[in-house]
C-alpha cells in the first residue's frame, strides 16, 4: 500500500492512532488545524504550523519570494483566526538549496516580516537548513484566546445554519490562470484572481467578531475546499449537512473566467481550496445577527448556504433544479493530487 492509495487524511488517522495526550491540558489536538492547550494563565495557548514546499505548493517562476513570505505567514494566521484567537509569536524554519540567491532569501523574509508586523506577530526563532533541490518555508505560530471565546470545528449542532465569509473559488481560479499563462482573458480579472491565490487575506478581524459575539457553535477556515472542509466539521461534530448550490458565493470574476474556459465555477468553489474564508455554523436565530455584526464592522460579505442535519442524513447538495444529491467531499489532498 502506498500513500496515494490512502490519502493524506487517512494517513493522519493511521499514524496518530493511540498517541498519548494529557486530556487535562489538551483541549484540542490532532484532528484540528490548531492545537488548543491549557496554560497557567487565564487564556488558552493556540499552536499551529503550515509549510509551503516548492513543487507542491508553489513554483519559483510563478510567485515572487516576497509573495511567498507573506503567504507563509497569512495561511497560519488564518488558522488562528478560525479559532477567534490572536497570533503572538512565530518560529520560521526554511530549507534552501545551495544555489539560492541571497537576495531571494532576503525577499522571502521581507514578506514574512511585513505580514508578521501587520498582525503584531513577534518572530522569535526558527531554523535554517540545506535542502537538496527544493525550497520550503515552514511557520510555527503561537497564539492565544480566552476560553469562553474559543470556537472548534467540533461544535456544530443539528439545526445550525451554515455560513461562510467572502467568495469561494477565486484562489483556485487564480491558480488555473497562473499555471496556464496562455489564457486569453481580461487582464483586470486575471490579476484579481491571481492575487487571491498569491496574496490570501486571513479573516482575522471577522474571526474575532464571531468569537466575541458568542453566537456561533463551530468554525474553521477553508483551506482544502468547501466540500472537504464542511466534511471535516461534520465528522468532528458527528453531524450531517445540506447546502444549496445557488447560495454558494462565487465572484463575478470566477463566474466569467469559468465560462471563458468552459469549466464549472461550482468546482472551483466546492473543491478548489486555499480560499482562507471562514466556514461556521450557528443556531438559526443567530445567523442574521452574525451577518449584521460582520457586515456592519467590515466590508466582508457573509452568506448563509446550508443547514446542519443529523449524521444519518449524510452530506448533500440541493442542485439549482431542485434535485438533492450526495455532495462529493473531495478537495486538496497532498498524496492524491
């Protein structure tokens, strides 16, 4: 059996089975994007890490080192934001090939430092190593949150409304453009979609608003695609879900691009990934309050796109013609891409 046969998430379950965890200290561990740890202070500690590897997550010819540095920090901040927390310190591990130009490394760190400053993150250490033929940047981010504001992916309850910030699919469409530079398309739209992929904006402010409102039951960020990440909330919470195709927020740019290349905009939105929007559930009576709070304090739109069901219901989608079908819950998987 090879990794491609079981995929990333089955592998994680296999290798983390029976690991020891001190449950008196660990609030959330393996199975969530962020570990939540009790401390001696009144706040919980939030721990997360994410890596960008050349050839897997980026190509040197399609992203500047400055963009790479910014993105490395941003995607980790997104994880902390999805808990409603505040990022505080970062450790930077970077692998470099012998032929890497010093200027290239300086530009990576210019991006890292600029993005860290934006979120008041102190860079407190890390590691630098030789990598044989691929560059990688790995960020370990430490944050904090008051226990009463913590949101996990495991809190969804039957009857909850499913909400999402922003639009879905822009990043995936942007990657399609980046990898196919010969696409003939309106330059303004190409730039916007490429920026969505190269320069993600974590919903840090929105995450704090949601958490401090105490109106939501669960939350996570969308990094692997709506279908895949909704399935993670359902699995962690022991529930099912139904979403409506015509309520999934897709930008006019992604709609126009998908039409021009004869691809489904729904596939970009459902399965593309790297949107770094917030996916959350709340009691029905709180959904509009959350929408009003976010849209009243930011320029970010929030869409209600579905409802949490009993586990036995499964995960389904209502098509635009009214048909109810099982939702294919696939997205980014490192070993099956």
